[in-house]
């Protein structure tokens, strides 16, 4: 679909093809030959760019989620929306109306087809390209942004293949630009409270975590608008965990992934594919094209990740069957655990023996400072306010020249689960290794602290 930028990827691709030819041999992804290991024992901050007093944003893809970010950015101090791109002109017009309605100049429109984001990136003076397109466009848009000197922020997952994960890492490093994956669940109130409790040592050493995306998306996937136009197609292409980051992002932070530990290997297993076929049979006439589609996506995919420090993570994907929503959200340590849906806590010596406590009883003491400071500003914003906090933090980091809360290595490590789960599942759940996108720097990068507004 997209032009490859061969100078950064050819070497790795050749290497991968050669490795893939060794049937039955190690499934390890080779590391880059340019690896620069940092000396152990020294902590270094993550990448930060020079401060930007007012962040000029160009949006690419302003459907459901892109428009929600537009609304947030109109409330976040220190940024302006100056350009907008979509293949649907009516989406652009709606965003232009929102922006002018908020008292800003009308953003320049880019609507000349699916690659018009390239013209936006080449022409506009922007600090940030904010990308909320369908999955297949995430990497082309981010790469175009970085090649043209703009920071990139993308919706989740950042990439669907390992090669594309590397593509983001290499362009971010080469052009010295941020490439941030906007994992809003990292900012949800329970997730942030748990992170705060982890940092304060309530659960002891964290040994295990569980997360997932368990959301009945059947009606959305079959809709004739929005995600229905592209998301169902992925179920015909990949049998994998297609959407790992909502469940993994928050627990990865609790486990210091890329900042003291890293995902090392994964095993994955998918069950049968039934849900979409059944929905199509029940909702479309016999001759409808939807009835002829062939789905390969197992309705439930479960994967297990082991980290370099020997910790374990369960992550699942379950979007084609009738069920209430859940992200599981379990974080377990040597002194106790949190378990979500419904939110519960057990801490040895504090909770009644062998009995859960309701997590909300911990909120007064352990609510994360970001939520304490931003609850009012976040009121009414998408997904209960967490999306506002996420967008606020991105703009603050860019304005103040701070490392972003999530960086390109997090985007790559979390998104890598998509293709790694496909590969493991296709090989009877054989273990597949994560590339070390940080090239050793996970050992020395400063852990994420308790952030403030
Ligand atoms: N973090 C979250 O909670 C959350 C929630 C919903 C969606 N998402 C993510 O946001 C992204 C968009 O999802 P959505 O629900 O907004 O989908 P959507 O279909 O409503 O919006 C996608 C928009 O992108 C436009 N588009 C498609 N191809 C384009 C191209 N080549 N150039 C420019 N515009 C293009 C479409 O016209 C549409 O307006 C996806 O990556 C999805 O996974 C995240």
C-alpha cells in the first residue's frame, strides 16, 4: 500500500527473510547490527525535543476518535489546530466548524485522496501530526510526518507488523522526532491509581499482570460507516491479537517495560472463528456480500508474555462474541494485587484476610495526582475524561521539552504483539522473541515517575 523508504529498512528485511528460511530454527528476531548498548548501572532520561511554545497541530483522520481528540485539543492550553486531512470532505468540514467555533482560524483542508497527508506534511508548518486513521495508515502517516520534521502522535496500535514497528523507531531516531502512541487507557483513573499504588510499594514487587480488550464490536464491525468501513477487513487478514495496547499499556508501565525490564518472548493461541459469521447470517440476506466474507480471526486470542526479568503477563483479544466490556486489568505483586472489572484490591496485612476490598475505598488516598489536578478540566471529554488527560500531557511535554510519557519504543514493543501473536499462533504456540527496539537502553532508561499536570 505504501512506498517503502528503502534506505532505512532494506538491510533488516533481507536479514529477516534469511532468518525466516531456517525452518524449525529459533524464531528470534535478529537485533540490529548497529546496536549501541549503554553501560549498565547508569540511568538516562528518555528522548526529549526542544520546547515548543505553542504547538501547531495537523490532524489526519477525523472520524470518531480523531474528532474526539480535536475537541480535546481545543480545550488544552498551548496548542492550535492549523490543518486537517481526511478522505471524507464532510469530516473535514465538521472539524473546521469546530475549530472556528472555538475562535481559532479555519484549518487548511487536505482532501485529495488517501495519500494527501503527504502534501500536508510537506507543505504545512506544523509541530505535530496527530494521526487517527485506520490501522493500515498509521505508519505511513507517522513516517511522512517525521521525514518532514514534525513530531507524530498516532492512535493505537501504532503498527501491525514488526517491520513497521522498526520503521517508526528508525525514523524517530534518525529525524530526532517523537513518535508517540496515544494509549488513552494508560490515563484512566483506576489504571493511574494502580500505578500510583505500585510506585508506593503497596503491592510489593510486581510479578504478574493481566490485561486485554474484551469488547463486543460486532455491530460496529458490520456498520456501513466509521470503523465498519475498515476494521472488519482485518478479521479476514490476520489471526492474532489485533488490538493489544489497551490492556498492555497500563500494566507495562507498572512493570517498567522499556525502563528496567522488557518484553522478551510470547506464546499465543487463538480459538475458532464463529462470531462474525453468525452475526452476518443473522443480520444480512443470503446474497449479501458480508455473507461471503471469510474470516480468519479467532474470536478469542490469548497470549502470554515473559519479560527479561522473568515476570509474566497474560493478554487477550475478544471482540466478536456477545459479552460485557472488560480490559481485565490485574496487577499482582509479593504483597497483594489489584483486579479490575469490578475493581478490587487485596493487600496482605491491610485487607481482611482472603477477602477483596472495593478499590474505590483506596481512591481518597491513592488517586493519581494527574486526576486530582485535572478532573475538572477533563469533565465531559471522551472515554470518561482519560482522553483529555492523555492529550493534555502530550502537549505539556512538547511545550516544556520533556520526554513524552510514552515514546516510540513503547509504541513498538506494545504494537509488536500483533504480529508476534499471529506468528506464534500459526506455529502451534511456539515461543517468539520480541525484538529489543531500545537496543539495550531498556536497562538504563529512567523509570516513569508520578506525573503532574
Ligand atoms: N484509543 C481509543 O480508545 C480508540 C477508540 C476508537 C478508535 N481508536 C483508534 O482510532 C483510529 C481511528 O478509529 P475511529 O474509530 O476514529 O475510525 P473512523 O473510521 O471513525 O475514523 C477514521 C477516519 O480516517 C479517515 N481516513 C481513512 N483513510 C484515510 C487516509 N488515508 N487519509 C486521511 N484520512 C483517512 C476516514 O475517512 C475516517 O474519517 C483507529 O486506529 C482506532 O483503533 C482508538
